């Protein structure tokens, strides 16, 4: 599929003029219109160097000044608007980079052809993989250039929740994000957030209990979870939904994820994906509270005092270089290592060649930083394959598609498992099917309930037909008509005698009918840094490392060997908040 993206009336003219087309980087394009001052504070190189922030704050404000905000960039020539996708309101220079290749392009994850303007700059000095030990040591020797109370490393949901909680506790906080945009893996989360005992459950008359939440998470994790962490997850989950509500997030929809006894996966209304929605809400809160959030800022070292307490970090800014920033507390919230090939090969060699639904940021930085200073790891080798990643793609087909009613069948159109089983079991079952893939099949009733399915359609991932027979013919699933008939009968009787699926909210009767081809791919790294119930990072002797906290996917213990759908966002919000509050209290006590 080709997506025509045209920025604005001015950019449209420039883009279609021959000379501008040849200059597919913002710098050469804009120098034709004026001098460097068009984008930078002054036109003089030495002043530009001094004035550049790592977040390219002035430069991005200039883009908006001339072109307007994202809403002004919507163009009727677009098949769909990439600005309204899961990226949310991120810096223009995240994707359209001035002097060097952008870090983030849609083609990193999507496998359709995408024409994106100003995305083809020359590869200049590589910032991405450049961790320079000499420069780190020089920055430490020079001493801190700044002092704050709390440093949060990583700007996904755990990081934002920690930073906001620390800010509300009265600490002076800086959040460093290595990517040119915040959001991390969380911004790709689709399904929702598990919580028990919420007003949302009460309003729908859903019976649920903390004991059931704990039982489900422990059973799903093959009883390898840390029960104390799971108890906190369950006990604090309703308050976490309330806190998100107070921050402006509507989590009013409810559904059931695999391995759960009740509908407890909370999501925004209208069937929208939870991740981009939540991250946009948290970003706005950080802006309203005037918090210090810096992108293009990669923490490359945790610095300790002689007594082994936290002294601060060395951060590598894309423009400002290597600097030490002092703080009494550091929160690690860098996410998992699902996209670090070396780490996956080392810890889970059997998954080395699997696709992954993860954001390009999921490279395990926090684990590496913490290990280097002697932190202990829990279940570090447990990696989750999500059963339904779009086949030959990196796009997650949310588990909630099954939760809302889709059936899962093999290449011949036969069901082979209870669709609402846990992810490990579903993935294993798919890998035992002929050609190791499956189809999710559903009808128009489901599409009407789940807005996110329209996104899959835009991405040309769906096969679509007016009858089940026609769908069977175009996909080669010869047994599908019989399977659908049997399933519809089970749905009416409320008893699935083939696979004992516990919940069948929809039948498949309303045209058009759809199918999407899926296969397992790396989704979540369950193991990571060992923490206690206050989110203190533990060392190899299980002593807490003073001033160092961690939350979210970078930690281990919460999910055991297998995470249930909806427990990742719950983990990031519950433990992100705890980490932020405790980090702030610790720093303020030590002041
Ligand atoms: O928690 C998750 O990973 C989740 C619900 C994913 C999904 O399939 O939507």
C-alpha cells in the first residue's frame, strides 16, 4: 500500500516541485527558503551548537509555528493520517529529521511501502549505538553539571507514572528518554489494563475479587511470580485506574483477556488502543505540570558514591554530549529487551529469529545498566511469545480481538484450542499447527465494537468476504464453513463442547466476514531487575541498593514465567507510581 503524506499546502507545493523532491532532508530543503535561522535560534553554527537542546525544543516549535499542529496537517489525500496513529503528538523531528536519517520511521515496524517526506537524509555520525566508555569516565571525572532530586530513565508508562508521582510528592524530577519521542513500548499496547474492584466493574455488575486476580496471575505465571508483588498489583489496581481517571484517562470499557476469570481488562471507550491513548494523556499531564522531560537523552551509566548509594547518572545527549547529572534517587523504567537480538539469543536462543511486536526502544538498557553495578536479576531468561502477531509483520493483533469474540483456526479452518487460554499455551498450540500459523476469524459485529480493527484493515492485513464460504475460498480454509456453524451453535447453547471456551460474547453471522493471518512473536520479557515491594532494586545479596528503584517491564517477578494480557499496563501504573513516590521521599529525606 502506498500512503501519500503531504504535510501542508506549502509543503505540498514544495514537495511536488522537482528541485525540492531531490532534497529529501529538512536541512537542505529549508536552506533554499532561508538560512539556518529558519529552524534554529540563530544562523551562526557556534551559536546553534550552544542553543540546541537534546529535545530540539526550539526547532520543533519552529515547525509548528509555520505548519500548524497535527490537526492542521490532515490532508484529504491521505488514506489515513499517520499523525493520528499510535505515535500521538511527538516531535516532528522524530520522523522527519533535518541532517541525519530519522530514528523512527513507519517502515521500522510496518512492512508496507511508505513515502514519508524528509526521511531520507544521509547517514551522518551515528548516535544510536555509540556508547563511549572514555567519554563516560570523563563526564564522571568532571563531576555533575546539574543536580535534581529524582532521575527517571525511560519515558514509557512506568516512567511517566513514576515521574508524575515523584513530581506530585514534591521532588524536582527529570525524565530522560533515549528515543526522539516518548512512549516506549507502552505506546504500542493495544488491549488494556487489568484491575479489580473498580466502579467500572460495579456498573456492569461484574463479580470479581482480588483473590481471583491473584489466582489468575499466579496460575498464568506458572506459580513462579513473586506472590508479594502480585498481591500489590491486585490490591493497588483499582486505585491505579482511579489515579489515571484523575489524570484525565477514561478507562471505561471492560473486556476479558486470556487466563482470566472475569472481565477486568479496562480500556478507553470506543474500542481504542490503550497504549497511545494513555501515553498521550501522561504526556499532556507532564506538559501541564511543566515537568522536565528530555528526549534524545540516553542514560549510559549509573554512578555510585563510595558507600554504594546512588550518586546520579551519565546521560548522553544527542546534541549536548556526555554529562553527569547528580540525584539521590534514580528510577529505572527502560522497558524490556525484546528487540535486543544479542540478549534474546543469550537468554532465549530458541526465540532468536522470531519477529517481535516491540518498539525499537526495547533494547534492555536498564537491565545492562543495573547488572553493571551489581543488581540481582529475577527470571531473566523468560520471554513471552504473543500468539497473534500479524504473520510476517511486527504488528500486534490484540488479544482483545479474541476476547471480544474472534475464533482462531488453522490453515484448514479448524479450531484447535480454547481461544481464551494463556499466551504461552496459545503460542505453543499455533506452533504445532501445519505451517505454524493461524487465522483469527470474525464478523462485522466485532469490527463495530473494536475500532482498532479498522487500523488492521487500513494496513491491508485483513481478508474480507461477504459470506463465510467466500472467505473460506479466498483463504484456502476449506473447513471454515463447518467450523463457524459449529461455533455459532455453541455460542447459542453457551457450551463449547470442543474446547471449553469460557466466554463466547459474539457469534459469526453478520457480513462482511474477516480473517487475519497470525503467528507468535516476542512480546514481553518477564524477567529483569529484582525489586522488593517498595520497588527498591536488590543486589546479589538481596540488600536494597540505596537510591535505586525500578518499575515496569525492566523488572522481574511480577509475572512469573508468563504474563497475562492486561497485566503489563497494570504493572507500569501500579509500580511506576510506587517507584516515583518512594524515589521522591528518599531524595527529599536525604536533602
Ligand atoms: O497486555 C498485553 O500485552 C495485551 C493486552 C496485549 C494485547 O494483545 O492487546
